[in-house]
C-alpha cells in the first residue's frame, strides 16, 4: 500500500498544499488540501504509485476527470481541476463535509417518508443532469450518496462508475453492488439510464422501510431475486408510507425495464407532483382549524357579526326580538373580550415566571458542565447521572483520526457553570463516524467469476486485470491488490489479477473510426477486447459516429485490453444572435459550454 505520509506538506503546482489523508481507494488516495490561489479547502485524489507508472491507468484516471468535469450540478460532487506534476497524477474535487446516506440510515433506521422524499428528489435531479450529459452512474447506492449538514444531497463517484466498464461482456460478471443492482445488469447486459433509476428505487425502498427489498446468503441468490422482481410492498413493512409514494417506489424498481420510469425526469415529475399534493393537503388541514372543509376543499367561515341584519323571509324575526338578540350578542362579546384579556395576562405571568421571576424568588441550583470529549457517546446518553440533568442532541462528523462513536466536541464547553432547569440543560455532542474498514478476503486460486461474487458480497467493487502466468490455471485468480488480509474502506475497489495462461495473446486493433458506436462495440467484443465508456464531443460527424479511438488501428494489442472511444454528439449548436437594442435579452438555461478534446493545462483556474 502507498506511503500516504510522503505527500503531507507537499505543494502541488505551487498551489495545492497537502494537509492530511481522508480516504484510501483501490486506485487512489484522497487528501484534504488548501488551494492557496482561491484560499479554500479542497479534496485531492492522487493516483497511487503502482498505477501512475501504468500508461493505461493514467489514461483512465484522466478520462475519469474529464467526464466528471462535464457535470455541474448542486447535487453532484464537483471536480475543479486535473493535472500532473513531477510524476504525480491528481484530480482536485469539492471537499464534502458530511456523512454517507448508509451511515445515516444505520444510525436512524427507517426514515420518515417526508425525509426520504426530500432525499429522493435531490438524487433524481443529479441523475437527470448526468443522463442529459450521456453519463450513466452504474452504481447508485447509499454509500455513494453524501448528506451535508444542511440536508443537501451530493451524489459521488460519478467518474469511476461512469467510465469503467465494470463488466466483461463475454462473461457473466455483473457490476454495481448486488443489493442495488438492476436486473439487466445482473443478467450481464449493458446498463443504461433506466438502470440508475432502478437502483434509486431500491434506495428509496430502503429509506422508507429500513430494510433492503432482497437479501440472501450469496450474491447470486440476491441477483436472482432482482431478476424475478417480487419485492414485499413497502407499505406492508411500514404502514405509514403514503400509497402514492409506494406506487412511485415500486414503479422505479420494476424488474421489467419497459415498465420502469424511462427517464429520471419522469420520476422527478411524479415525486414533485406528490410533494405538491401533500403540501396542498397540509395547507387545507391548517386552514380547517378555523372552519370546515367541504368535499370540494373550500373553507367556510361561520363567524357572523352581530351587526349584520338578517334578510327578511317567511320566518323573519320581529324588530323587538332582533334588538334583544343584538343586545345579548354584545354582552357575550364583552364577556368574551374580558375573558380573553384575563387569559392573556395569565399567559404573560406564566412566561415571566418561567424565564425571569422564578430566578428572582428562588435560589437557583447550578452545575458545571462535565467534559464529554473523548467519551463514547452511547455511554454518555445512557448514563442516568447525565440524563437527569442534561438533554443531549447528536451531530455527526467524519473524522478518520477519531474512532467511530467517540465525542469530538461539545456545546456548551466543559466546566461552564449552568443553571439546572426542569426542562434540562441542552448539550450538543459532535460525534465521529470514523471510517468503516473491511478486510480483503483471500480469493487466490479461485475461478475469477466466483472470486468476483465473493468480493462483491463482502462489500467491495471489483476490477479484473489479466496477466500472463505459467503456474496458475487460466481464468483463475493469481493475487489481489490490495492483498488478502489488508483492510480498506468498505465499498473501495479490489483489483483481481487473472491468469491469461502462459502468455497473453495479442490481437490486431480494428479500425473503428467512422463506424456507429453500436457497430464499434460489437467489433471490439468479437476481437476479444473490452469496451470503456465513450467521451462525447461536438464535431462535423453525424451524432453517434466514432471519431477517435485510444489505440491506433492495426496495432497489436493485448487481448482483454480496455479500449476507449470518442463519439460525435453532432455539430456544435449555432449561437443565438445577440438581441437588437429594441429587444429584451432572454435568459437561457443552456450555458453554451463545449468540451474540446484537448489536455487540461496544470495550474489553470478552477471553474
């Protein structure tokens, strides 16, 4: 494993000062850093040494950054810069202060339907934006969804998930975490935007019920359940879920891809419509407290002023009776007013007594706030000596240097003298979530398909790498990186090195430029090569035409190599003419950005 300390304190491109490591992945190490040009903290993903020396990995790393840079949305983790300096390949990203949705659900269990709806709308907006850019996430799951302190959602890992093929078409290997995998991915088919919608539907199910729709002892069992598509309705697990939200969730995770929402926009529209219906219903319920709601939903007010003379009709009152009733109504109004004033005065007295007078006429008992920092928060909130005096609220914070559950800070601070009050002294504890690490299991000398299922079942993402070996049977695992027994963060990538036999065969790279993307992919697969997700660029070629390939045609290339394609998205849109002085300029939703296939200069300004 890389020596993470060697970058600490180092300045990259005379701009980014490395401060501390905050995460370790299979391909890169993530650091917290300070951008001295814009005076802000950022996250920097540095390619690990063993991959930085590999030309294919460097290309994949750069392609990842270029693809994610196409995405600019408040619900997607932003990429600011990509560069390489003195042999260091790195990406500069937005630094997220929050926890994953998985960590949040582990602590809270099933979420209220309003909270689940709030999160689902934001994830849908992120997918809508990415799909419009031609990028499929492929691995939507709670571990890839970040929750900020203000409740904002940020979907992470778009670059890796969208650009790595993650499946060999010639095998039964599947992609994504098996608990959230779409049926077509489980069958080994190529995913599309509807696969992301299915995974989001599963996440919605888990948020609403606190359980996953499918589970089993092996990844294969769970995948078969996804394909069969017969979940327990979420309303049977949690009866508080509104029927319409249950319908939306089950439609999103339909096993039949054509019965599913066909776009993220369709799903988002139904979610927004449901939210508006609930808001309108709540508004009517609030209004009903002062009147009565008819079947049509209109509010009727029955408070009639005694000064209004009733209209004459067959049963009208005499003038004397009317005057008598009017005098009585005035007396009732005066009496009601007096009672109202008395109630108000009593309420004022109670308020003053609780917040001021009681302290004057009684001797207040005080206590010094203990220091909870360094203690396990569960022990604190379970201790009756504390809970009899203090009322605790918990805020979560990610701090890899502090164990999970340990108190990092408190408010009010320790040793502060506070008055003991009946409603208890409010104390906020900031608790570390730590970093959940999992030990890599040993899958050496196991057929690689079985090894893949075992690693995925253990919570890892899997990436195959073929190499020649004359002692290990073809298609069996030689070793893994990280090695068996090493601990890495749950959800990280494990690279399995697979024997290709005594020697890796070479094939001739076909000419793909000018072909349609579909035809090019078929040609690659028939040649024994792997297919990486395409990069779309504006060009004079028809949309969907391959305009560039990562390996030159007719060159000899190792079998199983991953080939990347650049595909035309059609000519660049014609700019809208500037308005004449007599015309009012109209706002445009399209920022007009065009991504050009050129290298990004290091040290450039961040967007």
